[in-house]
C-alpha cells in the first residue's frame, strides 16, 4: 500500500497548478499489478482542468488496461483528499464497487471502496 501512496506523492511534482496551488497525484494499479500515475493540470477557465485520477485512468486505458484493483490519491497538504464526484463516476466506468480507494492522510491512509464513495452509480445498463 505504501508504494502506491508514494507514487501518488511523487507525481505531484509534475502538477500544473498556477491558480489553486493545490497539487494532487493519483496512482492507479491495474488488475495485473501495473501502476499508472496522474497529476492535476489546471486551466485558466477551471472547467477544462484535468484531475489527477482522470489522467491516471487515461494513461492506463490508452495502454489497453480496463481492470483495476486500487487507486491512491494524495495532495500536497496530505489532507485525505478523496476523488471528486466526476472522478468517481469516471472510475465507475471501468471499476467495480469494490475498487479500493486509498486516501493519503500524511501519517496514515484512509481506505474506502468506490461503492462507499459513489452509491447508486450511473451505469451503462441505466442508459438502455
């Protein structure tokens, strides 16, 4: 677990956060053990900003991965940040409710399941 948190912490140095100065890193582990990282990339109009979790998912998906076991999220403040609602929904597109979500508290880690963070998820079946 610590290696995944460390990967999320390390990628924060690559974040582009000139407006909020709030660095976030995410490390996403695939079902077969590969790890993909992402950091937040802000844009002046905010709505076009990319979140760390989305960047990590995009990196993994572009390499052909579609099954994930856990994700670690860390901010420069080590404040236990969780994925936002948009990122939770993006994770739900590729992950089951039991995906482990590890949130960096600095001196510890709080663990959730994706289902706990996003109950009653919008799914493909709901759109039919």
